[in-house]
C-alpha cells in the first residue's frame, strides 16, 4: 500500500505567499524580493517516490527542516521495493509521469533505466559546493549511466558483506573469528550441533537472493560473473566457488536453507539456531535490537574471511536518488537531492545499518558515539581493502534473469553439499543462459559496455 506524506510548514507557506503577492510599500517589496532570492524555488511542489522505511526514515526525520529552508513542498510517496520499481517503470514507460525525484537500486535499475533515457545526468550539478562531492566514496562504476561517464544518481548508502557470530559460543569453543576459508570450515565443524538444533552458519540460499551473498566467495576464488563480455560462471575458479558455497550451506546450514533470504536468515540468528551468518551490514541493526533478538548482547562482527585470492567483498550502492529526465522541476529537484544525500540524513541512517558513502560521517558524533567498535572496524577493513570488487551482482540489463540462471547451479551445489557430479555442467548451462541474455540485449562480447 502506498503511503503519501505532504509536509509544508506554515512559515514557509506565508513566505511563499508574501513573495508572490506582496503589494505593500517599497520596504515590504524589498523584503519579499530578499526572501525570494534566498528561496528561489519557494512555492515549487516536488513529487518524490521512495522506499518505505530505510533511508526514507531519515528523509522524514529532517523533511520539515528542508521545507522550512527552501520553501519547497514535497509530496513523498512510499512503496515497498517491488512496488517502487513497478511504479517508476510503469509511469516512465507511459511518457507522462509527474515524478521529479525517485530512489533506485543502481545494480538492479541503472542499466535499464539509463538505457531508456529516464535518468537525468548530474554532471552539471556535482560542482555545487553545498554537496561536497569529494566527500563521497562510492564506486563510480555503479552510479554512471550505461555506456557513459556521466553520474546518474547520488549514492545514499552502502552495503558490504560482514561476518556475524555468537560471542558466547565462540568463547565456549575457544574460537576466534575465522580469517580464511580453511578456518571457516574448522569453525563450522566445531560449532555444528544439529542434535541440539544448533547449526554452524547461515547465508542466503534462495535461488535469486543468494547471488549477492555468494559473490564474495565467487570473487574469493578468483571467479567472476562476466569476463570480456561473456558469462564466466562456468570457469574453473567460479565452479570451485560454487562447490565451496554448496559445501558450506549443505553441510553446516540449517534445514530450509534453500528458502532462506534476508528476513529468514535474521530470524535464524536471532532465535539462536545458527552460530554464524554472513550478510550485509544492514543486518547488524536487527541482530542487536533487544526487541528483535534473544542474543542481542552476544553479537560479534568481523570482516569476511579471505579466500584463495584474498578478502574479496564488494562495496555496493544499495540505493541512490535520481532526477527523472522528464521532470519540469529539475533545479528544485536537485535541492532535494542534496538534502537526501546530506550530512543529517547520513548521520541518521548510518548507525541503523545503512552506512553513508560520506567519509565525513564516521567523525560525526551522532555516528561514532553510538556504533560498536568492532562494527566500525570490520566495516573499515572491508571498505578499505584493495581487493574489494565494485559489483555484487552480474552486471547486465536482464540482471534478475541472470541471477535466476546462476542461482540454479548454486542451489544444486547446496542440495548436494558441494559434491554433486553435475555442478560443473550446471554452471556451464547457467553461463550459456546468461550469454543468451547478453545477446538478446545487444551486450555480448565487445558490445559489453559496463
């Protein structure tokens, strides 16, 4: 269900009316002119479509301040992720959308949205000193319009993969957070206790959802989704990663792992069913919430283990904000964009498991005074790693279909505990399917522009 929020402070409304309708003597006219100069977009109404919760909580926290400062009225529509994507796609295809600003998930949406011409390039806006573009650390590859060097969205928050573990169980078994895959398996052997409904580890096992969590293992073995414009999931390195992920979840994961996504994995850890979990930094807020978890005070955080080619995570731009190319209020929309990516919203969302791409946020007392030291350290290790990959998903227009094809091979490996005789064949079949998707969208081989 859509939630609509329309906020405009009475003071802003009065100023807007004064600027538009002042007929008193010259002193009053001068005052009105000054107000209008300070608020050049006063009286403008923006239509913004965003996600429920997450970054939108930060937007709502400071929205009245933005409206007071600018005189801009914001109609904020909130949707679930799939509803948001359906809403923007349907409206933009119609050619008559009144949307001004929208949130998008760059790895999922940037390719199709930019190829359809729905995103306004931001290059002419980035020199705005109020933005301080140099403060952002997002991988530029993820936020550029397809086939260009133009920035298409402002990055709002990042996702890196971290390891969460039960500190009490690790202490009981004399364990420290595993530094590499060999130590990870050894820890699984010591922690796995199915007879007492305790399983060593949970990662995402649902066919499409798993690709983002499988990625660090894929990269850790030196594999990749796409290489030289062709799907590389059938390579020897990629197959080794598929086998290891299958062994990890097939041998040491809980029952029902094949239907496990983000929310299910959260429940498994919070209920005490698993001793370790590897997932995004956003998981931290829920795992340490006293109202959500029976083990909120027994959660440790560590960098993900290193694979044969090192610690290979990725820094993903989870959500960004963009201006619709058909907007009639682009300059006013930019004012809102600066606000959404600004320091107040950044400091609000970062401690809640949505780290801003602003490097200055880590020195903000609203952040450093409330986040645990091990969380900040683990995030920093991953974030600063020289081996961090920019993409956590296969990069092509038909990304959902590609995730589905690759997921089939990984699911088979989980089902067979990484030992199935057809793992390599299924990986090659997945590669053929993805290659066909690339060909269908004219992105195969030397036409691959990502």
